[in-house]
């Protein structure tokens, strides 16, 4: 009977510990707090020109490149530099969901923001303009 009780207690402790570790893994990439402003805002790893090219090539390949208009997005960039969320603020581009899909496709093109020398989750404002099948990107942290 003592061994059964001992084994039951050990299984309970192990399951609690396993759940705790699993929760830590999830929250490492998620955000407990999202900064609207930080000392070093999120930025593109390879710059805006390369990002414009990636978006343009991706949309062109899918025959979804917008011809004209503009849209403003707010992205949440995680501590690992991944795009966690895309919110559309202003939009005059038809079928803007194609552009959202492209942004999500290149979700690892970002460097995380920093506050007090620590990586943080932060918003970044991205303005995208389309004119004659060309895309122009402007960032504001």
C-alpha cells in the first residue's frame, strides 16, 4: 500500500512539473506584455528594400500583386522576432488579405525590440503602398 501511495505521489509531482515546463516553452515565444514603444523598436533583419522585394516576388508569383492603394498595419513582433499578429488600421488596397498573407509568410524576417537591453515583444507600424505593381514599405517603431 505504501508503494502504491508513493508511486501515485511521484506521478502527480512529475505531471505537475511537465505541465509547468510546457507552459514555460509556450510563454517564451508569446508575450506577457507588448510594448507600444521601446528603446530599440523591432526592425527588419535585411532592411526594407529586401523586405519589399520578398513581398513583391511572393505576391507576383501568386498573381496577387496590388496595383494601387496603401495600407497601415500594426504587427506584434515576439521576443524571437516572429510576427505573432497583424492588425489592419487603414486600408485602400483591394484584397488586402493577400498582403496580410504575405506578411505572415515572411514572419521570421524581423529582429525583436529591446527595452533595458532585454528582448521584448513590441508593436511595429508598417505602412505599405502599392503603385503600378510596385510595393513600398515604411516602418515606424
